């Protein structure tokens, strides 16, 4: 769908994986703050549902339906958003995937799928947005990482490794783009009951031979010092702060929104 040019006072944002969960919450909060929002997702129905909800808040929207692991897709998504509004002020790299496999039975397929979306697509989107923001001499990129990047998780090794790569890419992008006034930061959400989290934890319980799923989930929640799981809207507020409100001197940083689970 086409989009009207964003007024000069409005920020122009692209949010990947915005069809549901955290990505939808981010898109809605950016829309509520007056930003024009491009919604990128592999699922056309959920992407359009997010766009509809953003339009209800008065936001200009653009829906981009694609598989970001396709060669060239991240660059195309960034290009479409920038072309529609004459530039890009915000990129939120939220799209991600993960899968549970016991360490001694890991498969190439899972590693390729996980790294393809969580690492390669994110890196290419950062670079594509960075080239546009370099020309503008301004812009902000926020990457979604995870406490998993600092943990030994033998049944979740591909995902944990991919998020460690996100941390590295964030630092590298921040240094590369700092001379042009572009800020690059990341956010590490804690346990958050998105659809992906629910599937992951159910599979983890199965692999660990746990029959009582609720007891397993309650055990995991008790590991969080604040004693509860985080809501997508809470994490989205942190992302929007980095994208719109954080001081211009904040870059190469990781914001832990994990209730104390990630204490370092």
C-alpha cells in the first residue's frame, strides 16, 4: 500500500517483526507518539492488523510483507520505507526466531534459520538504514537482543549465539555511524509471554522431560528478581525511549529490561 509523505515534524520509523507481540506494541507506541510507521512482517494478515491499529491512532503507515531471510529483503524493506517518506529516522530490528534442540542433537537447519533472521537480516538492515541516516546526519537504530546472549543454554544454543552476535553488531554499528550523528543501541527484554516465548518454553519443558508445564513456567518466573514476567508494552516503552527520547550521547549501549534477570 502507498503512504503519504510524513510531515517534517514526524519521525519516520520501520519496525521489523511488527505483526504481533513486541513488534506490534512498539509500532503502536510509535504511532501514538505521532511517528509514521512501516510495519514489516512475514505474515500479511497480522501485518495489516498492526497497520490498521496504527492508523486508528492517526499514523501514516506502510505495510511490507516479506521474508527477511531472503537475500536483499532487509535492504528492500528499508528502501521502501525511506522512499515512501523521503527518509528514515528510526529502525527497530525486532524480527527474530529461535528453536529448542539438545546440544548434542543440534541441526544445521535450525542454525541457518536462526542466524539468517536474527543476525544476517539484522546486520543488513542496520547497514541499509545506516547509509540513509548517514546522508541525513541523524537517525536511531534499536536492536532487540536477549539475556540469553550472556547465558550458557545448551538446549537453546543457536538463539543464544545469535543474540550475542546482535550485541556485537550493535557495538560495531554504533562506532561506524557515530561520526554521522546516528545512534545505535539495543534492548534485552526479560521473560515476556509472546507467542514465540510460549512455544519455546513448551518445547523446552518437553526436552527437559517436564510434564507439568505450569509448574515449569512458575519455576522459571521465580528466577526473575522482580518476581514477574514483563509485558510487551513495558519493553516497547524502553525501545521508544531509545528511539525518541534518549539523550543524543547514548550509543553502543544495552538497556536491560529483564527485571534483574540480567544483572551485569
